[in-house]
C-alpha cells in the first residue's frame, strides 16, 4: 500500500521514489491518454490563484478536464473575498467544502503551507513568492528525463534571475538528490543563487557548483541549460529591474559550442531571454516542457487522490 501524499508544498515532500512513480505515471499517460479519461469523474479540483499565471493554472485545469473531473476557482485575488480582508485560513476552509484537491498560488512565501494546516483536502503549492514551485519541478524533471534520458550524471546550468526565481530554487533542491550532478549558476552577482541554498543544499551535501557571469564561458560543458526571466514583480526598485532585465539573451551564436544533446529549458513566460530563432533548434525543449506540465499534473492529481492504481475497465 502506497503512502498517501497529503500535501505538496516543497519538492522534498516527495521522496525520490515517489517522484519517479509520478514521472512514470506521466509517461504512461502520454503513451495511452484514452485510458485515463474518466479517472477523476465526480472529483473537483479548485485552482486558487492570487498571482498571475498562464501555464500553471491552465495546465492544472486541462489536466483535471482530461481526467474527466471538474474545476472551479479564481485566477485573480481581486475576484475573491481576499479583497474584503478574508484570511487564507478562512478561504481555504471554505474551498475545502467545495473540492477534493486544491492548487494554490500566492505571492507570499509560506502561504500554501499555512493553507495546508487548515485545509481538509490536499493542497498543492502552485508557486509561493520567490520560494518554491514543486509542480514546475516535476515538469522540469519529466522533460530532462525524456530529453536527456536520465536524471543523474548531468551538468545543469541555471541562467538569469537565480535570486528570485522559485522554479530555480525548487529544481535545484530536487536535482541535488540525484547522483553526480554538477551545478553551474550563470547570473550577475546581484541575482546569484541565495546563500541559504548554497549552505543548506550544496555545501551540506558536498555538491560541486560554479558561479559565473557569462553563458559563453560554460555553454560547452552543459547537458541542460535552464533559462529564466528576471522576476520584475519581486524587485523593490524599478531602475534595478530595467538595468538587469536583458542581461542574458540566448541566441544561436551563443549556442555555437554547445553540445548537440543539450536541452534548453525555460519555465516560461519568456520575455527576452531566448531569441525566437532558437525555437527552431532541435535543442529547444521549452514548448515540449509546457505539454509535459499537463501530463505530470494529471499524474500528480491521480496520485494525491489515490486514483493511481492500475487503470482498468472500471474507469
Ligand atoms: C514561473 C513561475 O510562475 O514561477 N512560471 C511558471 O509557472 N511556468 C516562472 C516565471 O514566472 O518566471
């Protein structure tokens, strides 16, 4: 009997084995989509998005629809009673009455954790401030495993806003658990990876890492490059954002010395970090990543609702 996954707040809430089970299920869904179309019949997902989103919210909703389930929620805090001063606790207790599982995005770090303490249904963190984004991490892991054929023995470069990018923080924590991973952090000094991750994750586990400022200096060593946008909404000062926003633009020239097996990932939205000309390059994986995000969320919803047993005629 598998252990229940009560909530997914941080990528380390899933063991390596549980993570792999979800990726395996996502691969099974990709191979045989029709078998899953009624798995979540009569189940309801609530999507509570207090911060903007295109892919995460819509992929959660598309995932639930493809599983035959229902969806309700809001895509904007202004459309909820948060504007009247309602607390997260009260909102969550209310929405727990209407749904079987909740995906929640919030600008405040820790908000989904607080929600999980009051909810009577499972909570999935769909991004909390500059902190974590575990379902994007599952998407990224599935993409790397499908494209590179493995999750170990990789050199992975993170490029852009490594300070505020929650997708970077989550993926770093998850990748740190696989064997023989080398991390390369490509960022201006002001946007480098936070010290707590260096100390608590990299140094504590004696993992090799390098901090650099230029893509060209390391591109030939990378198996994966994870591009990110500068997180405008988390800057205190508009001038700093304007100065830093176009620091990195990955174009075909910068890819000249890259490996042919390189995977180029980006959680999206893209602003200017990857030139459009790269989209046609076989190494560009960011739109495959979008599609993988839907399948991995289907797998996660099934697993968290305990509906991931052998799919049979009963569905
Ligand atoms: C990311 C996010 O919201 O953190 N987007 C996403 O979920 N795919 C990345 C970003 O906004 O830059």
